[in-house]
C-alpha cells in the first residue's frame, strides 16, 4: 500500500496515480469547495481554495469528485429553505449528487476499493455536501458507477432516482400491472419515477408541459397530459394504485387524491416539516409538522380510504444498486441539459433561479 498526503488544490486523478504505483490511499487535509456562508442569491456562494477535509469515520468513503449535479434542494437551501436546521451550522457546503473515484475508505468499508469509479447521493440534511474536490459519503450512499455512462451523466441520477425509488418501491410498493400517476413528470424525480415504474411493469400516466411530452412517452408513459392547455380531470380516466405528486400544491393534491382507488397511495415531495420549522422554529415547527401530517393521514384514510405520505430521499443501498442496474441496461437516465465548471457555480445557480435552463445542470470538477 502506497500512501500519499495531498494538499494541492487540484489533485491528480486517482486513476492516473494508480497506473503508476498501484493501490494508493490519499490522505487529503484540505481542498477546493463551494461554501455557503449565509443565505441569499447566487452571489453568496464562495469557491474557497483550502477548506478542511474531515477525517473519515469507519463507514465513510472519500470520493474524488468529477461531477456534481444541481438539485432544486440546493437552490432552495441557498435561499434559506431549512434555515431552522442549517443556520446554526453555517458555513456549509451544498450539493447532494456526486460521481467520481474512491480516494480513501474508512476501516469498516468492504464493498468499495481505492480508485474505483462510484456514484451516489447524500441525505438532504447533510452539512458537508458535494460541491468540493473531495466529498465524503457513507458506504451505503455509494455504488459502483454504471460503466455505460460518463461522470457527468452519472452525477445527475442518484438523488432524483432515489427519491422516486423511495416513493414507488419503499412506500407504495408498486407491482407489475398496477397504475401510477406522476403529477409533474418532466422534472428529474418525475422522469425517474416514470422509468422505474415502467421497468417494474406498471402502466404510467403523467402530467407535464408540452415541451416534455414526447420524451416522457418515449420513456414508456402510456399517457402524457399537457397541464398548461388541457383539463387534467376530464382527460385522465379511471383510478390509480399510486400517485406521485412532484408539484405538491393544494390543487394537485386534490386531483391526485380523487384519482386514487381505495387502498391507494398519495405521495407528495412537498412535505411541510422544513417550512413549518422555518416559520416557528424547530421546537414548535417539528411537532406542528408531525400533527399536520397525522391529521392529513387520518382525514384521507377515512374520507377516501387512501394512504398519504410526505416523501424525502434517504440512503438505500439496495435501491441505488438497482438504479445502477437499470442505468446500465438503458432503462433509466436523467438527461443533462448543460454543464458548468465548478468555478462557474454562481452562473449555474443564477441560470436555474431565472429558469434559463429548465433541465438538469451539472458542475464539472477538473
């Protein structure tokens, strides 16, 4: 085993070093990272050259990041969403998705090896995110990168696909032949959900904007309704076993619940825990959120006979490995519309804020 201690801001690729000296472990004390020192617009993001890299815990993996994607959660957190949780922890590093190479592993890590290409995603409440040359994730948050895709393509997949996976596989437990409605199928989570459900043998209907209809139909949706010009309730017929609502406003909640048959599952991405905690503070906000969720569950169970859930992404090793298999077989992808260098992170966030780029944006690290 050859050991290197790296402090340079632009470390050489792990694969490059491995070709010369074999199995290499990299001890990195600091690296470039994008810090969020305060909440605000894109201008508050700071690319700093010498941000400390913590020591690894036994179950953790140090990843030399090659690409990280921008999720809606990143721009919302930057603007102050979740401040009741994150404000005491500032400065923090944004970013959830990552694709890169294993640079070091904790003592108990068994499934990954030095130099191996991996991809994965952090939990939504992680403080040290992936907008950095080196990211730290737990072993169960990573999987070997699909060989059929690039780092840029791989980095766009995990957070969105795992969110969809939790809704469909862990919560609704969809099975072959069931009917699924995805409200808002044009985004990364909705598009992932369509592909996961189609791969499971489900019949999928979705709502979307006109510009994404052809892409969603090509992915296997049997019906795609343009919500901007058509009356959803008059066009979509029958009842569904599950509804995934990526929009989560009162109108889509009402429509989704009314389209479920008894025993079905309504799942929304717009849970109110963070919003209520920001409004009232954690000591009051979290109990209020719990009460709101419980009230809705009881209400809809008695009025419609359905299960109601707020969906958040969480680490799921089995799910991530299945997502890798679906990606390698060509059954799952998240298209990347534009890439930026990590040095252009402010421009990338500004483009997302102004809706200049509607699709997935990825930051590349050289």
